[in-house]
């Protein structure tokens, strides 16, 4: 399960990171390969945990790569994923609406919106409360992230 003790396998993490980096390459053959690989790995529920890891917990990774991980998460939460993994995703994206990088805040906001559309806002009232509190935050980045999610 994906409780707070989940620790990523370093090799899988590096492979996932590499895959997301290659997703930006212009080469068609590489693009097709990456697409096939992503199709395969996205079948594994814990791949979403690696996406969370890259999106939310790897500030040194390229912003575009982190954004791709967030966009893949958005697709994932639109399908049926195990509840414990969904909870893990929720906690991470709620933090990410406060990220210094605007693109990542907005990606987090769209993941939050997707979760609320798919599962109903009532299933995640804490998000709404947290975002509303963020609107009063003195940090403009935090306010911006909250607005983009709401």
C-alpha cells in the first residue's frame, strides 16, 4: 500500500525520470517508444507513486519533467486507482499548489480539479478548506496556486 512509509525503488525512479525526459524529444521513433513504455508502466498502480515522487518531491529535477509527471498523474486520477494511492496523490498535490514554479502550481491545480470532478468535491472537503485558507496567504505564489485550483 501507499502509506507514509512508501519508499521509491531508486532504479525504477531513475527509469521513470528518464522516460519523462525522453518524452520531450522531437525524434518520432523515440516518441513512439516512450508512449509504449508509458502505456505499460501506467498499468502498474505504484507507477503513480513514482509520478508523485517526481512531481512533488524532486525539486532538482527539470521543471518540464516534473510538469509531465503531474500531467500523467492528472490522467491517472481520471481512471480508477486504489484509494490508498489516491490519498497519497491528494496529499502531494495539495502541497504543490504552493510550489514556487507557476507551471507546477497550475498542474497541481488541474490534478485537484480532476479529482474533484471524478470523485465529487464532497469526497475531499479538506482540499477546499486548504485552498480557501491559501487565498489569505501573504505569499502571492500560494494565492495564485489556490486560485488556479479553485
